[in-house]
C-alpha cells in the first residue's frame, strides 16, 4: 500500500506483549498484544493474531486483527476481512472489507473537505458489511 | 523461534513481556521480562530492569539484570546496575558499575 520502500520494520511477535508508549519513525507490525499509544511516521500493521488497545497515529494503518482505539492516519486505513475494530478513524481514505467488523465514526479527507464533516453513524453495529 | 527486534528509531516507554526472543536496537524505558534471550545491540539504550533467561549486551543498560541462564557483557557495552545470574561472561572493554551475584 505504501509507495516508499521501507528499510526498517519492527515486528512484535505473537508471544510478546507491551504496555506503554511506542514512538518512532519506522514501520510497525503487531502480531502480539499491545496497550497504550502507538505513534510512527510510517505504517502500522496489526496482524491476524495481533490485539491492540491503543490510540494510533501512523501513515497507513492495516487492521487484520483486533484494534480498540482511535486512529489518526495521514494515508489509508484499511480493515481487512479478518479485522475487528472499535474506535474513531481520521484518515485520508478508509477501506472496510467485506466481513470486517467495525464500530466507530469516520472522518475522511473527502468528507472534511465538504460542507460539513460527515460522520458515519456510531452504531454501524459489529458485523456490518460495508464495501468501499 | 521468532525474535522481536525493536528497530533503531523506536522509543518504547513501558512494560515489555513475552516468551519470544527480543533484540533491541532502539530505546526502551520501563521493564523487560522475557522467557528467552534478550539481546541489547550496539547503539541501543535501555533504562529498564531486565529479567530474562539469557542476556547479551553490546549497548547501554541502566537497570538491574537478572538472568536464569547466562549474561554476556560484550566489548564496549556499558552497564550500570546489579547483575544476578547463573553464568557470566565479561568481555575485555566492557564498562560495568554494580554488583555481580552468581547464583548457583
């Protein structure tokens, strides 16, 4: 999804759990458990086995596991078919694949550029199948 | 065994736990508890107590280190803190300040 070639990626594997604050300038992938805040100028990927309870700020965000928390992204937020997410998304673009579970409100660049920021109802109950 | 490598530009502030191996190139503050090997690479800065099976240090550590296996202080590492371990190896050039307790 990212145009740039990433030299570095930090992968938090399945049996690793972290509580606290992560900040940095490289891509992060989470297959384990993480709680707190995550901040990176690069991409964040939450793998199938990953569970994250954190406020996230990243370039692009891909959720294939579980994410509870708000996302602030400069690029694309994508929730894949195995992804489950609860929280608000602020992003340039959002992709919610068929089968994904999502609850929260969305502000994209397109909607905030419009007359009024359009928010998708908070109650798009879990299991909702929204296609881009 | 998958090794989680904390990259050079990352700063972690908190508690890191797990069963996998851990390698740190960046900065970690808080606490590290790993049931496997912890490697602190050259250039890495740790301000945390480390509890692990094996510990290998080439970077900088400020905190107490406790290992059930071995502790390996490599050349040019800096350690400020007490060490408790079963086996220890201190390379020539390692700077260490603190007590060493060898548990048999």
